C-alpha cells in the first residue's frame, strides 16, 4: 500500500494521460463516427459504400495493429513531430489510432440509433418538404440520441480501457506506470495491480454515471 | 531478475526470417575443429564428442548476436561464434550443430529438461539463475548504453545529455526506468527494439537504450546512420548455460573459451559480428571459476 | 427506416445523387491515391519487399502465428463460456453469499483493461503461467465476465412458463437450471457468443506485450526483417478482417435463423447493456 501512496504523483501522471487520451480520442471518434453513420444511411451509394468499408475494416482489425501502424504510418507521410498541448508526437499518433478505431463502433451505434427512430417521424419530415440533411439533423438525430447513449456508454468504457494498449506504442500512461512500478518494487506487485485496476474501475464507474445522467437529461418524450 | 530487457525482442516461434539484403556475408570466423579430442569416460564432453552432434539454444532475432536469415542453414552472430568454438573443441563440425531457438523465458526450462545441451543466447549471469542452471563465463560483458543517430554522436555522449529528451526502449524494461529515474528523460515505450530503432531513424526519438550488445547489433546493420555512444552505465555479464552441477562440463567450457580469448579467435569473432558497427574490439573479460 | 429518409428519387434527386456519387468517389480516390503515392515514394512498395515476403520462411511464420492466435482464441472461448455460465448461475442464485461475490467479480473484470490482466497474470505469480496460459486465463476472466451478463439476460429471457412447468413437476432449482434453462439460453445466446469470439480473436493480439508468438507478433517480426512496417502489418490486418467478418456474418445469420424459428433473441439481447447486441458488434473492446 505504501508503494501506491509514495508514488501517487507518478500514478496520477499516468492517469492524467489516460484521461487526455480518452477525451481527445472520444471527441474524434464521436465526430467521425457520426459523419460515417450518416454516410451509411445516405442516398448516395458511394457514401454508403465508404461507410460500410470503413466499418468492416476498422471493426475487425485488432487495435494493436492499428496503433502500431499509426506510429509507423504518419511519419512515412511526413508527420513526425506533431505533438500538441504539451504532449509529444506519440500521443498524437495514439489519439489518431484510437479515434479511427472507435469511430467505426460509434458509426454502428449511430446507425442503429437512427434506425430505431420510428419511420413515421422521417415520413412526416419528408412530407413537410425537408431534405435528407434537414430531416436527419432536425428530426431524426435528436431522437436517435436517446437510443444511442446506451451503446455509446459501452463504447466509451471500452475506449477508456483501450487507452492502456498505447503503452506499447510510446505512450507512458497508467498501464505503463503499472509495469514500471512492478519492476521497481517487485514485492508489491499485487498492491500495484489492484491499485491501478481500482483507478480504472473508478474511471469506468464515473463514465457510466455521467452518461446515464446525460441520457436522462436528453430523454425526448415520445 | 524477474524481467529481462530482452524479453520482448524474442523470436518466439518463427524460424529463419529474412533481413532484406542487409546481412554481411563474412560474418563467421574460421574455427579449427579439434581432430580427435579425448575426454574422460562418462563426461558430457565425451558423450557429445562421440555422438558428433550437439544441441545449442540461441536467439535468432538479435542482429549481430544471434540472427538467422532466410534460406541460411544457420544463424550468425557473436553468440553463434562462441557456440561454434565450444562445439569445435568437442570435434563437432558446423553441420553437427543443431541450433534451437530460445526465448528469454525458456532458457532455464530447456536446460532443465534436456531440450538443449548448452545455451548461448545473450544469457546474463545472475544469482537467481545460478540456482536453477549452471552458467559459465562471462564470455562478454556489456551494460546499458545508448544508440543515437550518426549526426548526434557529438552532442549526445552519455545519458546526462538526454534530460528531457525522448528515449525509447521496450515497455517495462529496466533500462528505460533507469533513464527516467536517474537522468530525467521522457520515456517512449514500444513492444520491440526494432520499432524503437525505426522511431530513432524517423527522428521521433533521440536515443534507444538497452544492453550495448543488442544496440551494437543494430548499429552493425547501418554503421553509417547509427552509432552506439557513451560508457556502459550498468553491467550485464553474458554466460554459457549448462545443466546445473556438471562441473567438468563447466571447466571444459571455461577452458575452451579462455583459449579462444588467448589466441585471438575471440577477437576475430567479435570483429566479424558486432565489430561491424565500427566499435573497437574490447578486451576479453575475466571469467568466473567453476564451482 | 433509412428508406423513409428519402423518397424514391425523382429526376432532380437522381441527378443530385449522381453528382454526389461522382464527387465522393473522386475525392475518395484522390485521397487514397495521394496516400498510396506518398507511400510508394517512401519505398513501402518496392519490389525487394515483395521478393522477401515471398520467401517460404515468411509463409511459415505467418502460418505459425495464425495457428497460435487461433489456438489461444479457441481455448479461451471454451473456457470463457464455462466460466461465464458458472458466474451467471452464481449471480442468479438465491443465496446472497454466491450472488454478491459473483457480481463483484463480474463488474471488476469488466472494468479492468485486459492488458493489465494479462501482465498481472504473467508476472504476478512467479512465472507460474507460461505466456500462452497467461493470455488464455486473462481472456477467460474478461470474456467470461462479459458472457456471464449475456447468459444472465438469456436465462431471464427463456419464457417463464418453462421454469414454472419444471418447478410444478417437482424439479429442484439446480435441475431446472441445468436441464431446462441453460440449454435454451445457450441456443438463444449463440449469436452473442459468436460475436464474443470476434472480440477474443482481436484480443489475442495483446499477447505481444508478453511476447506470445501470435499473428501480430509474427507480423512485427516480419516487418523488422524486411525493414518495412506498413505492408506486413496491413496483410496481417487483412487476415483478421477476413476471419472476423466471416464470424460476424455467421452471427447475423444465426440471429435471423433463430428469429424465424420464433426464439426471439432480440428481446433478450437488447437489455440496457448494449454489450450484448450481436449485430452491433460489441463496443470496441
């Protein structure tokens, strides 16, 4: 236990990076995923095809491969020093990798959310003359939001846990801190593991609670 | 040591993967095979010598130390040379050697259950290991060092120059921890050394750190682009693993390697392998007596 | 539903859609082309690479990697199903002493990242578990907990009349569970189990952190030896995509088949926890 208390600064640094990864990748994934979700339901066949291919590729590939490729791919294109907000370039690569991967799942959640909105709503929107974009934006998506939040909760929780994988592509976040401390204090491996695990459990709980609150606030009367 | 730095750099199951046209052709030395060595009855040496074959556990994925190219019948590297020297003393030709790839975790089990006769695989000598197996040597002493780009070799001469800089090593390795704790570097953990070397070439990190021997292997592949700098700031003593308790075998191994150190074969082996990196051939280390 | 978002296109819409199609196609092709050209310039596609990749040793390494991945995944799935079933029964038990610890176990293993579990199992028991078993056990603990929730929902979804009839002929709860509820629940939950297979397959890739020689590990080695990262990894990704896509289609087909037969997995598989929705493909873990 003492080990945990003595090293709390380092543990906190690790989780701070975890939170940053979660936040930025989450935003990226949500934006990209929503766009892709609209692609999948759009009348333009090419867009539908882009959405479907994207999902099939990124959903079925292990995140490890995507992260390792991210660390190798962007430098090949010329971006090798793209840190921002004080974080180094590897954090950016990791954010991109996590964001692109998670976007595929957000896309599916958004799509099933859209599909869960009663057909009558879209028909009513069409009948007053709204375009595809308008009916999506003003009528369907707001209602879909309510149906989308439960799966999004699982997705964000999975993302929070997936940030631990960035420990093998250059990001010293909480899982890396666990390895480091286990090496230094080999007699306290159990305490260290349960301590860091507890950190993740807390993170997951907080996320669930926040999202459930959001769901209740956003609940649209049907 | 619960965790060795080399852990994640091991080639677990793949045999003989290729390196694109990068290996040197002249990476083995002429080793004189003993004509008709005589050993006492019942010793391991007599057994092996009579059989004309020996099973040696090695690494196959560490350039310069133990590395196998495709289509090649045997791996090459400094460890391989030492192993050949030991086999030669038993009168065993190269084609009598069975190279068995090992990973960090199965070196002790392989010796304990007789899958191999000896292990020459960047095997650091530690007290813990000496409880389970015998370790003769060291035949090479290395320590933590730094691999940098050629352009930086004047500015980065030691770990002190890397305060605040990105330093890469394998996730969970003690070399990385040391750089962070003692020299204030920024850690960049990856799964394998080769990924680190790639990031070094990409200029995303300023140095790669681990055992000098492993770094020399990578520097030997690209001596014009990469350089190993600085004095070693820890100590790893590579030894030859054998079945615990076989003191006569230990004595044989120690004597044979000592002879190679004395007559220049050891230095030749180094020059042909790790020496390709451009570094000077070091003095052979002092070997431990057999218990 | 999607069909209601736009009417059958008239001439103007058709034109707009056609323009949209062409513009989108051109933009997409341009993007791919740009990236591909840049990669080509950097030598990621050079002839030497393909020559090296064609070596028989590479194929053997890929095969070994694939076998390692599949064997770890298969054993892990089987163990997860068993472990999950046990946990689910415990959570449904009438005895609080079983229910509460089971609930804690399930929530704990679902909240902790799998990577940490793997590392902990491997290093925390004095090298008792080999890399293979560390990976498999960690997978079992995590996926078993996920499946426990799936089973619990599934068991609860078996029509109540079944268990009531069973009790009325005098079966004990354990008999009801094993003879009536579990078999039907497993059938209902089969699509979700298959979806979880996809998750397990992807998660075996985490074995690289303890140097387990799975397909991703071999791909990394191959990338090192041919000195190019992108193509070998992309090929490994392709293999995963093919296998996982096939599995997902299987899950969808199974679900459709069960729905036709009248066993609605839909009702059972869509509780508030969306982890269970097989067609949604899980949440990304």
